[in-house]
C-alpha cells in the first residue's frame, strides 16, 4: 500500500490547483479521478463546454454583427448540433492534454477510479475490471464537485427532457426549449439558445432571479431578453411534466402550461459525495451533499481533511475554486496562507454577459453608507458604435465621503473582461479620481469607466457645494 503526503479526490479546478501547489512545495501527491479523463465537471460538462458552446453560437450566428446588419444576418444559415460539438471536442481535448501535461511536469501521480474512505487516513479506489487499490494519506482534499439535481418526478430521457450535463451530447437543435431554473447555469443556456433563435421560456419558482447581482443590471438584462422574445414565468413552480405528441409540457402551479420541443432542467446541483463513505472518516454532508468547512483554511470538522470547490457550496465558481484549492494545499503543507483580496468578480457567461465585483447598490443601501452611482451605456462609447452595440451598461458605485469605489457592475459585450479594471482599483482602495485622471485607449469599451466616473462626479459635485452653503450660513 502506497502512502502520500496529500491525496486529492477529484481533478476539477480546485483539485488540480491543490495537487499542483502541494507538489511544488515538495510533497508527494496523488489525484484520484473517477472520470475517464482529468478535468472534472468543469472541463467535461460544465464551465469549458458551456463557454465553448456560447462562443461557437455567437460566431456561427453572426450575433455580434446584427447591430449593423439586422436580426436576419447569419454567418451560417442552417446551424446543426454537429456544428456546435465539433469545436467543443477540439477544445476539450486541448484542455485535457494541458492538464495531463501539468500533472506530469509537477510529478503529480494519477489514479482513475471511484474513491471511498476506509478510515480517516485510508482510501480505497475501485479501478477497472472490479479491482481495487488502497492508499494511505497524511492529508486529504475532497474536491469531487457536484452533479445535476434530478428529482424523481422529472421524467429525464436524455433526448427531450435533459439536465445540463447531458446538453453537451445534444444531437439535434430544438426549435423551442423550456429552461426550468433561473440560476447561473439556466440563465446561461437560456440566452445561448435564444441567440440561436430558439424560442425560449425561462421558468423559476421564485419571483426574482440572480439575487446576488445588482438589481439595475438584472432589470437591463431582462429588458434585453424580452426584446429578443424570451418568455419569463417567474414565481411559477413546476408541478409535473407531461408529454403531448412526444413533446414535454411543463405543468405549472396555477394551471399554466408551457409546451416546447425540449425541456432543460437546471434547478439545482448536489455534491457528489454519496459514494465517498464519509461516515468512515467522521464526516457527514448536508441534504444537498455539501460539506461544511472553515472559510479561512477549508478544513472540515476532521482537521486533516479539507474540502474545496463546488462541493462546499456558494459561490461555486471555477475562479474561486482554484484559489480555495491553493489555500487548502498551503495550509495542509504547513505553509503561510496567501492573503486573499477583499473582493473577487462574478462572471455570468450569458448573452449578454454579466459581471460584477464589490458591493451592489442594495448592499450599500443596507449598510447605510452614503453613496452615489455613475452610469455609462456601452453604446455611448465610440467602440460601442463601431461594434454596433445597442444594449449594455457599466455601473459604478462611489462613496460620497471618501470617493472610493464600492462596486462595479457590468452587463453587455466583454463584461467578464472589463470587470477586472474595476476589480484592481477596488481592491487597491482606489477612488473615482483614478478613472477621471487616467487616459484610456481610444476607442475601447474601457472608456465606459471614464464615462461612468464623470457621471458620478457630476452627481457628487452639486452635493458638495450644497454642503458648503449650509455650513456657511450655520451660526
């Protein structure tokens, strides 16, 4: 039986970062992956496939050029499922090769099979042909990720009623689709299909969605989607799904029915912990298969066992998972913990993109901080004119007292790239004056920062003058 300083269960973003970090610190590391190839959900059914699909759709449909050439403009007139999967397979192959090379370069050992705990330090791995191997681990990182929630009353059939993991194996494109669940995954796929001119209906049991995003951005986002014909059924719970002429019909509370050629169920995910035999190592998951950890070190209640990534819940982003894996590995190896910036960005790869960093207006208001906002419409920039943009905005929230940036929120083309400018200024404690005084390349969408800053400055200046006048007449 082989022993390792660190055994990582799962090779998604947090697992691979933890493994490589520990290997770079001179520890012996084993990664156990139950899938056929490394990469986990992120590479094979989640982050990379959905973003590749999005980029393929935008390219083949000519979406980015429709502002100039009209809604009927197409790069390829008849788009089929095979057009989407061709690029997807090439991208995934490249990702897998890169990860395998990274593991080999850093001398990270790999073992393919299903892991389960025998005791807190011993793990049994079921490999092919019914064989098993047992390994000893001084430290363990659980990074098994999640899988789609599949309630028993939803008649999944892999063709007309599917979950988000099955979407990557799509063989035909529907003319209409119902997306159940308006979380990040549901919203991304709903808007991607809408860009393909598929009729989309988004069903969500709550009366709102994307509640962690600034409401002004969500309002602008919804307005753009309604203009494209996306239907919203908010506050509507799916009671059952029936079939009429082989097409799924979502039966909603209140008697409403939503018929479409395909139904995509994306109402939640569960931690893939059910096969780990957690009781053998003294751990237990919640009702969604998630593990509770120390938010600073990512240790579970068993000190030598860590958990990172989607299996610990919110925010469930590949970017944050990478950092969680790095921090967990450093702590497990007895190294000083890297200092994490106060704010990290959220990116939603919908059409259009949404990205946000810092506090939303609702959070600032609840905190009672005096603030002002600056708004820039992307179409107001020269670059926006050149690109033919009709929608999108950048919102900047500024403290009245200190002029420091409190939050930056963007919806529109390039939002997930643009947000990093605001992230840097925010985490470095920068003020409104950075954007006013600095020069930006012209023409660029980044000019929206200067426009928003000047808009906020115009709102702040009269307030300062008013305060000065009140002070002058006070006895």
